[in-house]
C-alpha cells in the first residue's frame, strides 16, 4: 500500500523452489562458474543490474539486456521475486545446461561489457559514470538543502 492506494498481490512464495534455486546458485560460486551474482528480491532485475554495474568499480562493466517477448515488462524489470538471481559467466551454454539438469529455470538475458547499461535492447544507454555520479551525489546534495 502506497499513499492509500493498494494494487497487486505479492509474488507467490514457494519455499521448495526458492531453496532449489538458491542451492543451485550457491553451488556455482565455489566452483568459480560465475563471476558475479545478485538476487532480485529488492528492487527487481533493473535495480540489481544497476547495482552490479556500479559495483564493478573503476573497470565499469556494463550490460546490454533484452527482455523476453510476451511478458509484462514492468513486472519483469521490477518484480521483487524470491529465488530469482542474475549471474554472469564466461560459459553461458554450460551454465544453462546445468540449470536445466537441476530443474532450475534459466535464460540468457544479455551480455556484459562496455561502459553503459542498456535495458530491453533499447537505443538509450545509461553511461555508468553518469549513473555513479547520480547514485553517489543525491544524499550529500539533499543534506546540503536549498
């Protein structure tokens, strides 16, 4: 509920699926099969991608992401589902095959690289340095007041 307006149900919870997905992703990490990992439970996919890009530091590793066809775009980008993760890997085919074998739904949604973040394969790309400046400056600017 926000400002007296209530809409939409929370995502369904299935603890067995969440555990299966979490166990699968956790097993990839010590095997060094992923180079980065982030859950999407706080802000959704779009926020997790931005946080991952910002966490890349001076190297500035961005991403180009394309949404699957036939979905509700806002739900896909901002849905705060439990047991949903973004991982980066040098072996997408191998990871997808392992996920299939484990019964974990997975898909390749994009590629990493460049110095920007492009969602939905659109022409507009947010430059990471610009995103970093906005992210890091808002609180000091807010605290300084008018």
